[in-house]
């Protein structure tokens, strides 16, 4: 609805007869549509970025979990392979070594070497 002309002056409260509403209104509408489009594109790109980062984090967490399990298993294996019983069995069976008899061992201390004349 158009505002009526004032009687004494050529001023109008709305559009005057013959003035079309295409110039500023069209630009304002295009600006609004452009802003909405740009904001939705930015939101979508940010959302896709966050989702891809979440997938990457999940993959890295799975890899970390596998590495931790493997480390635990290898630690157990190292502990079992380095046990004294296993080393003694391997030495006697595989290398034909005899078990150590502590009665046959002679320990020479450092201070005793100097008193009996043994040089290094």
C-alpha cells in the first residue's frame, strides 16, 4: 500500500507514483541471499573439517591401542625369554654347558690382589 502525498509539499511518506522498487530492494535481497549462502557454505565446510578430524582421531586412537597391546605382549615375551630358568636350560641343552657349582668358585677381592703380588 502506498502512502498518500501530502497536500502542500511534494514529499511522500512512501513511494511516489512511477517510482519502481527495483534498485535498492533488489540489491538488499541479493545481499541477504549471498550472506545466507556464504554462511551456510562456511558452516558446511567447518562441519566437514570437524568430521574428518574426528575420523582421523579415531583411527589414531585405534592405532595407539594396537601399539599398546603389542608393547604389552612384547614386554611379557621379553620377561619370559630373559628368565634365569630358561637361560640355564638353553645353556645346558643348546650350548652343552654344565650348571655352575658354587663350591668350585673362588672369589678374589681387589685388596687381596695387591697383598699377594698379582698385577692387573
